């Protein structure tokens, strides 16, 4: 069989433990688990392509072209809980574009199997390891009667009833795994924040962890398994000789667990003399002088130590089972042998205070650590922190996130009384306090080995500074997405003009997040949008597409919007939301717009109120947008609305009736938005702005033209002097 594996792009999320700049810059690593899957498939005789769309910065359309050119029988994906919704969008798009079945695996299937396979976009899923079950499934593919004997397989009996087979409890020997299929990867593009040479890759010598820290998702796996030294050395040789790898980051949760293994490993590396530098993650209580001396000779250049805090009370609260004294000893020993140290620190753990966090950062400075990575304490799926969150709130945020009942939000931390705003402030202050010291900057620059390394440091530093105003915490925001009142009939109106790729994805997102909402696509396109939406409407009775004839060369968004409003009102809508078709408006914000309509006639998704903003917009577009809003506000005397041209709005039925759609004369989009707002203000409607983040389009071309600007500006004068 021919199987296309796709590593979908993922981005910083509000619930992330890291700051945005850290998520974006710390590591661009190969998708090692998918590379293992590819190797397993090739070993079983299948033809495989692995498209790393994340590393190559491919769009959905570019990825689809590569997959179509390969002509697969099946599509394969890895599902992590954090990136679940983002990956699901890619699955939906590629499945629709190829018409091929989808199989998926990953930790999310092991934690939430029924919830994951519940998405119709996914045809087959695997719980646990795939080294034995995946080849067995493909051997029986198409013979549904034999699926029940495939361990850990999730599937639908005759396309309907979900069946979840029990996974085998036996762990396969790690040495039985083939080496990851790096020949399918763009090895030249990978790097980490601290890597110095290329090519760079990551590697695993063990899985799981024998320790039980409350915050760690790997500890939740409940096992620890190590490969033989011979197997690891053979993979290193392959990386060096076949793929030009000169630096390896071992992604094991804890290296140096077994002293005898560690010594044998280092001796073998010294003997082979491969010229490979490497970094590892380890615990300070495993620091051994004999091991570190040999590791330095074998090419170990840095150790990432799990330090977390300088407070013994905090360390005990998270079951870390180390002491600050052991931290000092480990870092001192590493420095003795020329090995650099990176310290993992945390903010917001049980027992943390502003004072304890400041002491931890000062401790890191006194240790003269080479780097730090500081993160928030968050309830990662299946961890003890996660279990505590469920006990305290009675809800499972991650389950709701996987089932699309919850959007992307900061998650409550019931183990601390520190507000989220305070945690974020202290996290940023800790980073700035450590990294932006003149002496530290000079020391780091002296150690730079390549222009690429210097560029990464500079980019990360600038991002850290410029991201100072970026926040993942909204004032007064609920810990999860706001859900609308079920009794109200909500219609979402989407005017569309040649937005086929975008509007299909948008409608899918809305259906996933708010299946009770009705969607009206008012289409005047010539790119097949109407036909594609009609297919979707055949599967979802809440989706409808209506043709709107054009009378001019422009996009006539205003006309389509008015027709959509009229149709929604005729169908009995209590609330009508309008949003752009180009994915610039996040459907997860629909809940906030609808919830605020309890108290207001019109709710506007605003870029220009506190915690609002825009991502990906050019300076020119952003400047024009700001100037246009100032012009509209002061020309028309609109004092209480900051974003007058936002196209993301929620109207009560009565508000639209008072505005008087039948009297509106505007045809194009921006002028219609301005006219509706002006009529609403003149009618005395209660208007509320809620913050949104506007996302610049990824597919298609903008309909924003000089003619649009000119027409909108002149419409302001017509309203000002001619009235409504």
C-alpha cells in the first residue's frame, strides 16, 4: 500500500506552558514519532511519504499537491492533545482534497480514544504502540471481520458503531523498532535554540520515566524502557554517515538513569570517534563525576537540568525529590568538565509566591547557568495536576477541547491563588531578569560558533522584547470558552466571494465548536465555493448556501451581508453573527460574542480594545486600518466604539429591525459595516466591544483595494452630510 504521513503545522496556544517567543524559537525538531511509523511501514513492505509541513512551512494547498502527486491509499497523522484542533483542520482539508481514509495515533488516542475517533474525519486510530498493531492492521485492511483481533485499533463497525479494541499491555522491546526513516525528512532545516552546527537531529534512547513528578506528562506513562547501547550507537553512526548529522539532542525524559549503561555508551562513542556533539535532559540527583567526565570526552556539550525551583517547599509539593544543594553540585560538576548547563525553571507551582520565584531566578544567576527555560505550571493531560483540576472544577478541559466543546483558553490552576495575569507577569520578568543582563549577553556572544546560532539568538531576543505586550490572558476571561445559551436561535452569516478553501475550513470549525448554530453562506463566487458548500450542507442540515448575484466588479460584501441578515430573520433567528470568510475571524470567539449579547444589542469583535490585536498584518495594512477607524470615529461622532470597521459582529434580532436593513444603500463591505454601525449608534443601540485577535489570511488573495478605501471614505461623508 501507499501511505502518506503528514506532520501538520502547530503554533503557540494560550494554554501553553511557554511564552509565545519560546514556543516559536526553542526547537524545530524532526517529527521523530512519525519517522518511526514510516520506518515500521517500510519494513512491512509499504511505500511511504512523510511530509513535514511544519518544518517546511507548507500551506494546506502545497501539502495537498505533494500528497496527490504521491497518490496514497491512506493518510496518516499523529495527534497530540495540545495541537488537536489545529491538526484536525488539516485532516479535514486533506481528506476532503484526496478522498482517502485517515488513520491516526499518538498520546491523545491513548487518553481520549472514544472522543478522538468520534470525529468522522478520522477513520482508524491506534492506542498505544504501533510497531506490531499497525502492520497487522494493514495486512487485514479491507477485511473488517478481522479488525477485532488488531490490538488497540479504534474503528467503526460498518461505518457506524465505534469499536475500541483493547491495547496490549506488553511493551515491545525498544531494540525491535527500526531506526526512524530520516531519509524521508528535510534534515538540513532542523535546529534547536542552543544547537551550533548542522545537520541537527533528535534521538531517543529510552521511553517513559522512572520518576513521578506531578507536573510531567511523561511520568503519567507509567513505564521506563531503554534501548541497548549497541542499538543507539548504530543509529548515531547512521545519522553521521548517511545524513551528515553533527549534533544530536537526546529527547529522553531522563538521561543517565543507569550508570553502567551510561559509562558503556560514552566509552563506545569515544572509541568510534564520530565527531558528534550531543545534549541531554537529566536530573540533578543523577549527576555522577565518573559519568560526566566520560560524557564530556564523548562529546556531551550541554545538559538540560530539571531544577524547577530553589524552594524546597515547592519541590516537595510537586514530588520532585531533589534538593537545591543537589542542583548546585550537579551544575558545578558539569562545569568542571566543560559541559554547559541549561536549567528548566517553573512559575506558578503549589507554594510559589512572587518572592520564591524571584529567589529561584537569583539562584539561577548565582549558579551562572548558561541558559534557562522558564515555563508556567499547567495541568498537562493525564498528569497529577490535571487530575487535581478535574477534582476541583468537576470538568475535564482537555476532553472538552478534544470534543471541540471548549476553545483555546488559559486553564485554571487550582493549586495556586496567584491570578493568571500575575503568573504571566512574573514569567516575563524572570526571563528578562536572566537574559537581558549586559554581562550575560557578552558572555553568550563570545561562545557563538556559527552565524546561524547568532541569528537564532538575535531573533529570539527581539521576539522576547517585542512580545512583551502579547498576553494569553484576557481581563475577566473565563478559564474555558464561553458557551451560548441553548434557547436562542443563532445564525452565522458568511458573505463569500472566491474563498473556497477558506470558507470550507471555516464552516467545519464552526460546526465543530458550535453544532447548534445555523450557518448561512451568502456566495457570489466563481471558484466553485457554492458547489463545495452544497456538498457540506448535504451532510449538515444546519448549513445552507445561497447565491447572491453581483451587479458590479467589486466583491459586494455589503449586499451579500444584507441578504444574509434578511434570510436569517425570515428563518426566525434570535441572534445573527456576521464574520469574514477568509479565516481572519477565529470561530472560538463566537461564544464570547453570543454570551455578551445577553446584555447588549450589538457585540463587536474588536482589534483595538485591551487584549485585542492582529497577527500577520503588514505594517501598511495595520496603519491604514488604524487611520481609517480614527477617521470614521471622529467624522461621524462615534465615541464609544474603537473598531468601526470590524466585520465580526453579533446582532440581536431587534437591533437589525431598528437599524432598518431595507434602507441601507451601501454595496461594498467596509462601507456597509460603517453604515450599519452609524445607523445603530443613531438608533440608540447598546453596543459592546470584546477583544479578538485578527488573523491575516493564509490562502487566496485579499479583496481590499484602493477603490474599496475610496468608496468607504466617501460613504462617510455621505452619511455625515446626507444622514441615514
